[in-house]
């Protein structure tokens, strides 16, 4: 027996459903989406704010509205990995909403503080570079105003991330517990089991996702 080769069982890699190019470059597609979203949003907002300024007859240089919009957009882009991590630590499930919602309310406050502090710092740097001075205004009042916008932005980010995760889980396949049927009595007990087995798809790209 010792002279015969011993056969080993190799793990089988199950192919992921959907386009192979997406799974192979999933991390790049995710990062590219947020970068493209920031670029398009920054260009569109800068143009609309500049048109509003021209329509109102206000005296602002062209670079000023661009600085306002891009400083905000770049800070949001820099904070997205933190929001992804935080939303993973506090997932929005029906059975955990009582704990997750207060945590996300706290997260929106931290998000706003970091966003505002970062964008004000960037604006001051750009204005100093242009030989000017940027004044944020009355901090308590302006910070409250910014939070009213940032809490909606934070909620939109979390909703987008959770929606994307839901779609990806559906493509990958996900284990779920038995539930009672809509009609008639269940054929098997539906109580939560102490242990259950799942079949895990092995694929390198699944472990490199940003979300």
C-alpha cells in the first residue's frame, strides 16, 4: 500500500452565474461605478450652479462653483469605503432594524462631520492658491444645513450598497431557512435548526469585492 500513489480529492470550483467578465473584474467595476458617478455628478452640479450664478448676476469666478462641487464630491468618494465597511457591520435586516437604525443615524452624523471638515479644508486650500479666502460662515447653522443634505446622501449610499448586495447574493445563491407555506400546513418543521450545512461557491473574485 505504501508504494501506491494516494488519490487526493480536489475541491470543485463552481462557476458563478452571470457574465464571467463581471465576476473577474468585479472590484474594478465597483470602484469604476463610484468614480464615474462622482465625475458626472461633479460636472453636472458645477455647470448648473454656474448657470444659476450667471442668471442671478452674481460676481463669482468660474473656478469657484467647480471648487464647491468637486470638494464635496471628492470627500464623498473618499468616504464610500468607510460607508461600505460600516454598512457591512450594521446590515439592514428586518430582525436587526432596532439596532441598525440608531447605528446608521450615528453613522450619518460622523459622515457629515468628516464630509464638511474635509470639503472646507479643500476649499480653503484652493482659495488660498487663487489668492483668495474661503469663509464657511456660521459653523453651527451651516453645519446643520449640511447635515440635512448629508443625512439624505448617506441614506442613499447605504440603500444603493444594500440593493447591490441583494442583487449579488441572488446571483451567487444564498442559503435560507424553511418558512411556512402560504396555504396549508408545512410538510416539515420550520423551526430554526441548531446546525445546517451550506454549499459555498469557491471563486477568488468573490473575496475581493469592495461591497
